[in-house]
C-alpha cells in the first residue's frame, strides 16, 4: 500500500509539473526500476493511471485539467490533476523508457516471452490496458511482445483516429526505434518467410509505413521492407518455399502459443473503449470552449 501511495504521489507531481516530467521524469522512473522491481513499478503505474480514466471524462467542467479525488487503500490523495491528455503523455513517456533504457532490459525480455509459458502474459495485459491511451505506444508494445496479429489489427484501426502532428511524430520516432538493437528480433523474424507470424508481421510493418508521410524514416523503413520482399520473391522463385527445405525457416512453424493464445478480441475491445473515451472527452472540451 505504501509503495502505491508513493507512485501515486509521483504521478501527482508529474501532473502538476509538466516541466519536471519532461526534464527529470525519465531519470526518476529509471531509478525506481533499478532500486525496486521494474515489473512491479510498471504494473503499479499502469494500474494507477487506468484507475483515473473514467472519472476524468465525467468530471470535465472547465478548461483546466480535471481535479479528481481518489481513495486508495483508505488513504485520501486529493487534488490529483489527471486529464486523459496527461495519461496519454505519461504512457508515451513510460513506453519510450521501456524501449530505450538499459535498466529495463529484463522487462523487455519478460514482455518478449509473454506467450511462451502459461500465466506469463500478466505483464502484457496489464500494460496494454493502460497503453491504449496512446495508440503508437500500444502498437510498439504488441511488437515487443510479438503479438503480431493484434498489431496489424491496431494499425487498421488507426484509420479511424484523428491523425495529428504529434501522432505522426510518434510514428516517426517508432520507426527509428525499430532500427535499434531493441527490435533486432523483429527484423530477423522478417526473414522467416515460412512462419505463421510472417504475414501479420509484414502487414504490420507495411501498415506503419503507410501511416508515415514521405520522410527519411519512410525511406529507411521502405528500404528494409523492400529487401525482405525481394528475399521472399527470390526464395519463392527458386522453389525454396512451400516444402522445398532450403528456406530460412527450414519448413518449421512457430509454437502454437505465438499465434493463438493472445485474446485479441478482448484487447481490441479495450482499445476501442479507450479511443471512444478520448473522443467523448475531446467533444466535451470543444463544447466548453465554444460557449
């Protein structure tokens, strides 16, 4: 309980002092993950952020961030200014730390093994529940956890979202991160053209490409995917696929859990609910500003 109180207090400080979040937020969270258990820190932060979401929409009455009073373990934490915009920003920050901080290598490994063993998926589902407040971060989480069918489903839903400059900047940054060592497993899996995951993975990557405007990130990612497609065409033309035995995957298929164990219907419903929540909040804010 005291640990959760501390994390709630930190979120309160970040919500009221955005400058601190921008300049020292990453350092503070990384230090917590080093001193304590990174998995516990991330799960507790995601649960804390998610716990405010319903009240946030219902209590929009002014142009200022929503003031919410919550009771956590019988302890009153008052004057917490959590807006949906802050929750989204916080998720973006946590996701960037997750993908880049060396201190969180162990957490990234846990996520990449989310569907290898029974009951290994608690971390993924807990983060996904909160990460939905920031669509690019949700997509990155699915790639990290190797939930590729869910990733392509998310990309298709991006067509229904309002594409802002901030959204495109996050997609551009994500493509840069996909070229980093963190996602080397993803780039190598693009070679497994006979594997069941290849089609949803390749479609997810191309979906990301289609979201980008013409830019350096677009060209670099397009070059990467073109190389993969050339390889696939070469193997197919040489008779090395479909049982030829000479393909990179050697005719092997992925374990069943990598393809079927993700509860995609539940995840997409959660994503739709959160996007609707953000839409409703935006509409309420527009009505207030036009009065």
